[in-house]
């Protein structure tokens, strides 16, 4: 087969190793080398790199095996497609009521991943790209989810996250962000008031899964001229109502209180 000009051979070999380990179970360095038709030293380098990245580990028999990181990746992919199907009709309700952009997101490695959206019919609107990411600390989606992290989870998030300005009102002090998240938790919804981008205002609310965890959020975003501060109360009432309905559809029925930050 003719090699494609864009093909990265080392990347292909690395993925092949993951496939071998998935299909055949734990393998030695030599066995991987034989399967890939490469020298033992090259096989060791590939496995050492995958180990450093957290995808493989050595077992007690000195064989390499996959870690649960692969499983977690697969579970996230599956969940994303499931939630999109479940959430769509609720997003359509919000879209019809407000005629503004409605977003569905989840927390992915400290950032908000945009899973789905319904665009506003207005000419002037906020466009987010599907599967794109944004900082959680300055978005309505992100703050709605962050406000329901446990104390250890929030501490870990803040220790790994550098707060940098994106909009004119981005919160840059971690103490102030903690206070904002506590306020968000108490009132039940988040506000992004030009924190992500100039001229953008957004209201987000949490979505609970069947375990009572907040893994997703819905938000309504639009130019600030169409969402004055006095209109936020009306928006959040409908938004939180719809999020409760979606949460119930996902199997969540009990309000579980969390200790405050």
C-alpha cells in the first residue's frame, strides 16, 4: 500500500500498540516488537512514552497493560452522545421561548466542552463551535458545573488552573472565583457577564445525572443588548425549570445538598 503523504508512522505505531493491548491483553516489550516488526529498543521507547502519557502501565509480571484512562475516554464519548439525544428536546423548548443560542456542555479536563447547540435565528448572535473548548471559570456552562464540585475537586481544579483574562470582566482572583461559585451554587444558576468575551452575556444552569452529580449544564447566551441584567431573573426561571426536567429524565429525583466551599 502506498504511504499517504500526511501519515505519521510513529503515531500509527503507537495506536497499533494500544489496539494490540486491547485485543490480546498484557504484552512484553519483545512481544510488542514482534507484532509491530520493530526492534526491541524501539518497542521499549513506544511503551515508555505511552506509560508517561498515562495510557499503559507495567503489571507484576513485567508486562505492559492498558490503564483505565482508555476506559474513561470511551465512557466520555458514549456519555456525550447519550446526553445530546436526551437534552435536545429541552434545548428546543428554551430556543422557542427565548430565540437565543442554547448550549449544552460538560467539563472536560478543566475546560468546558461544547457538546451541542441551537443557534439563535437573530442575525447578531453568539456562535460557539461544536466540540470546541472554553475556560470553565469564565463561562455560564463552566461555572454552573464548577459550583457543584466537591471541595477536594475544586481545590484540585484551582491548583491546576491559571486565571487569565478573556473578557473585560473575567474573574482573575481565585478567592473571588470561590465566592462567585458559592453564590452560583446558592442561587442555582451561573452568570457570565462579559467574562468570556466583550458584549456577551450568558446564563447557565446545572444538569444532574442519576447519581446526583452535575456533569452537564445548559446555557442561554446572547449579546448583552438583548439580555439586560433585569431580564436575567426571567431567563433563569425558565432555564432552571427546564434543567430540572432534563435532570429528572436522566434519573435524578432528589435534591442532594453539598457542603459549601
